[in-house]
C-alpha cells in the first residue's frame, strides 16, 4: 500500500516538473503556508 502511494507521489512530482506553472504555484503555496505557520507560531509565543 505504501509503495503505491510512493509511486503516485513520484508521478505527481514528475508531472508537476513538466508544468512550470504548476511548480511555481506549489512553491508559492508552500512558501505562503510556511509564512502563515511561522506567524501563527509567533503569535502563540
């Protein structure tokens, strides 16, 4: 079951790399999520 998930993830990454727009959206989404999480963690502390 894990192997299938790993293959699916690899296929997803491969198709994302073929599409630069999708890659930039994913990177921006990850950067935005990291910024929001850091701000949220900073607000608690």
